[in-house]
């Protein structure tokens, strides 16, 4: 298709040399000529125009769809957990105060993680019913140089996120952590490390499985549903920064409540479990805000945040792996 200079009369975004038929910001049909619409500001959008992302939906489809996505996630992961316990009986046995606790091993964790595909069912179905392109979710491979930039920024961003995580955790432990006794903090960290054992590969094949899972399943599914679908919808309705902050709060809360990576997963609703959850909140908020800002910086190109998320998780898994490796080697 011949590329032309086009214009969206709906949200007044200009496109130079594109073959798009629909606006990637609002979904409106593009017109071929926009000379009569050009204003003095020379920017992509006319001054004073309401903030738009690549998505054409607002907060209602975003929130309802995101809620449905997490319901599917829970159903899929519970189903896979039951099936995996029979087909892939990979468990780590950890003694806890005289009792033995079973924690999913890396192989079983990777199998259960496939349930994350439940997160993208609703966004993709929504686009299908609307007749829209996945470009609205931020998938844009038209400019290869921009895709390369997405990956480079993602790698840098993932490394930056690890530094942010360490710094925020240190600040939190020296502020909020001071409100609790050293023994309570020890217990919360102890029980958190029990669940993190699932991410601690001992053998090379376990490490490879975990890394592949982060890049091919966890990061893409979470970013498509959270940043591509939820954040863009919220920003379209409430504005750039309000949408970003609301998304970060929702993302952080769901991770603390639903994901097995804190003492709350072992102890349920308890005093020690609540300490672990409270101390985890600042770190999750910081990481989610970082991902959201990177999405905005790269003009809602989702490959950037998928790469960032995957690299961060890969670094985390690598730290666990090499730490375990040396402990295993010496002892």
C-alpha cells in the first residue's frame, strides 16, 4: 500500500508517510490530506487537545476487561496447579519450625505460569470484536529502528528497575521496617524467601526454563493486560498521570494479594503476613510506575515494557540461580 501523509479528524493527530487506515491513538478513520487542519504549533496534536494513547477505549472497558482477565488468570492457574501436581510433581520440601512445607519447584512453577495467558484473552477478544488492530495495544513493528530502540531501552530499563528495587527496599526497611521488631522483620523475610524458592533454580535446565518463561509468558502477558490495555484506557479517561498512578496502584495491589511471593501467601491473613505485604508495597509501586513511565516515553510501544519487565525478572532469577549454585558447590 502506498504511504501517504494522513490526518485523523477525530483526535487531530498527523501522520507523515504512513499506510495506516485507522488512527493508532483513537481508532478513527484517517483522511489522506490534512493541509487545511495544520496549525501553528506544528506538534503531533493541537494544543489543548485531551491526552490520547494508541488505544481507542476508555476506563470502563479497561477496568472491566482487566478484572475479567484476572479472574481467568486465577481459574487457569488453579487448574494448571492441580494438573501439574499430578503430571509434574516438582516440589521443594522446606522445614519450617518443625513442620515440612511443600513449595512448587521451578518446573511446576513454569507450568503453572502458563495460566498467565488468561490475562490476554479479554484484550485480544475485545480488539477482535471491535475489528481493531493489535497496534492499539502498542505492537508496532513498522519501523525496525524504533523496534531496536524499544529493545535497547527495555534492556536498560530492566537493569534500572533492579537498582530501583534494591534502593526502594533499602529505604523501606529503614523507614517502615523500623516500626516493627527485628524478630518480626526476620520472620516476614523468612517466609517470603520460602515462596521465592520456586524461582531458585539449582540445575541449568531449570534456569533456562525460568528465563524462557519470563520472556515468553510472564512479561508479555502482564504488560499487554496492564500497560497495553488497562493503563492506556485509564489515561484516555483520566489523563496521563492519573491513569499512570491508578494503574500502578492496581498492579501493585493485585501482585501483593494474588501472587505467591510474600509471607502472606504462606500465612494467609496474619500479623507476619501483613508486615511482608506492607513492606512490599513501595517496591511494587516504584517498579510499576517505572514501567508506566517507560511506556509513555516510548509513545506506548509495548515492546519496550515487555523487554524491561522480562530483563528485570531474568536478572532476579539469575541472582537466585548463581547464589544457589555457589551454596550448592561449597556445601
